[in-house]
C-alpha cells in the first residue's frame, strides 16, 4: 500500500510533527506500507523519521505573525516558488501512484498548489482515495467560515475528498457545527479523537540529557514550539525568575525551537548562561521525554504540545498564540475550563502573572481530572484508512464554481 502525505508547512513545526507522528503509527500498524511525504518544512530533516517513510523537500515558504506569505530562502518571487512546488507535487503524485492521498488542512494546498495533483488523481487514478485531515480547531468560526467561503474550501472538500478526519472531539470543539459544514460535507466528516503523544520511554531509559545535579528541585520545562514567535514567552519567564526562585527550588530547561531568530536567541542565552539553574536546548525531536521528567510545563498552545502534556498528565501553564489565528486560545480556554491546564491570554502575560501560575501548578497535585480526554485518534485513523483503501471507489463529482 502507498500513502502520499501533503503537509501544510508555512509556519512552525506543528503540522509536520503531527503528520510524521501519524505516519510512524501507520507504518507500525500496516505491513508493507510505503509513505512519501511532501513538505517544505525546514526542520523535516531534523525529525526522527521511521523506516518506510521518505520525503520530497519542497522549497520553503514562510508566514509572518500577520499571516503574510513569502519565500523563505530562495531569492525568487512567491508565484515562481508556488509554481515550482506545484509541479514537484504533481510529478511526485504521477510517479508514486498512491492508494491514498492524505492532505493536511487545505483542500487544494497552499495557494492552490495541490490542485493539479488532485485533478490528476481524479482523472487518471479514480481508485485513489483522498482524505482531508483537520486539527481540532482551525480558527474562530467567523474567520474560518470567511476563508472557507472565499477560497471555495467547502465545495473542494465536498467534491474531491472521500472523507474528512478531525483529530479532536466534538465536546471540546464541534468543528462541523461551528464552521457550518454543508450537510454533504458533514456526512463525510469523522471525529478521530486526539492524538496520543508520548516519548518512546521514560526519561531514565531514553538517555535524553536532562539537567542533573539538582536534588530536591522541581523541573520546569519551557517550550515555545518552533520558536518563531516564542521570544516573548521565554523572555517573560526569565524575568519571572526572582519571584519563582524566592521560595521554590527550581531548575529550568528551555527548548527554544529551531525557528527562533538568531538575535532573539542570543539575547536569551546572554541571560541564561549567567544562571546555573537554567539550561538551554535549541531543538529536540523527543520533547516528550523531557516532558516526562518535568514537574510543570510552560508552553504555547499548539495542538502537538498540548497533546503531549495531556497524554503525560502534566501540570501546565499555556500562553497561546492569538495571531494570525485564534486556534490556540480557543483550545486553551476550553481545556482550562475542564481543569486540564492553566491558560493565560497573551494580553495578560506579565512576569508576576506567569510566576504566580507556575507556582500554583507546582503546588497542585498531579493531574487527575474528572474529564477524560479521548486520545485514541491513531487506531481510528488506521482503521479508517484501511476501510477506505479496501472500499469501492466513489464516482467523481463536479466542483461548484
């Protein structure tokens, strides 16, 4: 069986980490599966890739904090880079001949770059199944519906895709209802549950170099995801040190992220190296092992990090990103209401507020909420994929104009 994966990759590490985690599970569960990933993520080569998976690296695109897209490395126009990416995607699709195409988030890819490949499959490979994978929350209902109407996503998803898989649960966020999916699109949408994240082993067995030599000290892990917009969170945490260490014996491990701009990273390191109880890592592909060792996690509110926190039942303080989309704040607010974590809106972030929240979490018992989050997405995705590939092909439909 051949699976082709298109990973949305304009900002951060979240999308590619999530897709690789799904691929890793599928490769362990399905014999003789081959997976080809198409992505422009500059961090793809840093991830621990499973046997049976290979990738084609597309030219990198970048998105700033306002959502504006640009070419990340090549000295070329955005239109030229998109044309090149689109032709690479179509060529890979034609030659790989997948049994199923799994698409992350955007039905026709970034700026429509995936559409020629989708058209090819529908015309020449009608037996190939197409699945659109959505995270639990895309953005606010107003912003999402405006984009989906403007970019014709409702019609594209309804016309070209066999199923839509949401890696979330309707009790946290009912996306088809909130985003007003048309009846035909809602009928092909499946909630898979959240993705269970976790390290390959406990920290003692993993060999991960956590800070040592600090007996009877609490470990706080600070992780702003890819780091592209994480400077303020880490800087605020550093400014909170006097309040944090006044009455608590704390050692901190900060994983800055490979996308943090160098001037910001150097500014943080100047402060960190002067404090022996603080440690810095730029990147790890095994964040869950460090999280296993932590007493409290301070992070942004991305899907993967929150999933790791809840899988490992860690106390956490979440300071979500609110621009250019509100996805992280909606997720953090919903989960804070269930006492799964503490959420601080970035407008309310101060050193004193952050220190107060971290100290509160350090003094709180290990998480044992009355609410049990459904973390069974992986086996459901596996079963759904096998069911689709072995099912009879659906007749092609015409897209609405």
